[in-house]
């Protein structure tokens, strides 16, 4: 589905760009923009092409949105029998191209430092009486890639050292490069420093981007173990404070042609402890689930839209795209992530670290 939408989007962009020019240049300009975007996507492990992808992916999103608005307007004018002349259509197309380039540049100037400067969100969560208090630092969607600034992990370690959480939860989407490249860059050592800040343990799940890592012969679960995380893949573990279930990601399961374990089979035996759930994508729980429900579920994935037009569309895609809410009778927290996929840019959304204080 994603590839079909991508193909449709590029085809529509190509057609609109060709309609905005005349002569040979009408094919040269759209071919340049589309090919640059695709090159950046397929060779994103190389820093130069990651930078190319950043610029042209933002440009594509903005330009395509504006051209769709123009196309709808042209259809309406044609229905009203007041069609726009061809010269005016070409002028409008050129204006959108220039506007998109200027807007893309503005997004980069504002959005890159905004993406780097994550917020620390704090929330107090009430447990039933006689429960032991504990704290959790929760972050998700690292998306380690050639453009990721390692200074963010260094700052994260400092902030975690200050917060002194009992536990660290990681909500998936570790990287968009191979685990061997992560080690070459020394990111494994930085992550070991990050996970060491948990007093009692660090738990993690896989996200949909771990399917990419596995497709290029990486083993994200083993890499997580290497840096001090305990990956939970459709499994439940109990500590002195809680029981935690980590779900297999929907996309990873589909890639492996397997089914996710029914939640009923993952219910913890110890009913005296609060039951927490980590699930990368906030789809909710199975509609036919009849047993006990988790006390609180934590997700990421949505990035809260990341930047325009995603920030306008995200609520149409997900019933709970950000923050606290309720899905299928379960209290749910969806984080916008500590970093971003593709362009390291945030406009209209924030990157964040959650500090959760559980107490009776």
C-alpha cells in the first residue's frame, strides 16, 4: 500500500510539474526532482543521499499538497465552465514550485534545530493502594541514521542521569541503518551509557523500521541486548513493581508472515501488580479480547505528523495520534518520538522524552 501511494504521489507530482513548463525543460525539471527524491530514499545510508532525501522529501510533501489543491480548483472551474487558460495554468504551477522551494528551505531552517531540542514531558499516574511507587523514562522512535546527531544521545544520558528513573522503556523504531554501521559509528557505546541510567532495567520492543533492519541482515533484538536493553517480543515479564508485555510490531509480523500472539495468551499470572503494555503502533487491542486489560499502554510511531501536511492529516489516520487517551477500554499514551524518520525536521510537532511517576 505504501509503495502504491508513493508511486501515485510521484506520478501526480511529475504530471503537475510537466504541466507547468513548455519545451524540453518540462521533462527535465520534474525528472530531476523525482529522481533526486528516489536516490535519496534508496541510498539513505550514505550521508550525502540522506541530506538529499531530507530536502526533496519535504519538498515533495509540500509541493504535492499545493498541486492537489490547484488540481481540485481547476476541476471546479471546469465544472463551472470557467476553465483557467493554459498560460495561467503554467504560471500557477511555477508559483507553486517556487513557493514549495522557499517553504522547504524555511522548514529546514526552523525544523532541524527544533527536532534536535526534545522536550521532557512529566506525568503522574495513580496506582491502586498498597502498590509500590516507581518511575519510568519512556522514549520511542530514535531512527538512528547518517543524519542523526550523536550529541542527542549524550544529552539524553545527562537528562536520564538527572531524572534517575527506576526503569527505561523504549518503544521501537531503533534505526534506519544496519547494526554494523551503528557499531562503526560508536552508537552502541553511547546507548550503553543511556541504558545504564536505569536503576533496575531497560525494556524495549521492535518497531516497524526494525523490519528494514532485518531485511538487510541486521538483528535489532540482539543489538538491543548488546546495549543493555531487554527486548520483549510478544512476551510478558514481571518485576517487583509491575508486569510488562511487549508486543511484536504489526509490520514486522507481516514481513515474517506470522501472526501476533493473542493478548489473552500474554496476560500476566500475577494479578496484584499493574499490567503495562508496550506496542509500537497505537492500533488498540484485539476487538475480541475478553480477558483482563492492561492498566496502561505506551506507543509511538505516529510522530504526531512530524511536519506539514502530516500534522494536518495525522488525526484522520489514527484514532489516538498523540498524548493520553483511551483505545478499546485501555488507557493509552502515544509519544511523538524523540527523533524523526527521514528528514530530521519537526514543524508543528515536538520531539520528546516522557518521565512517568507511578504512585498509589
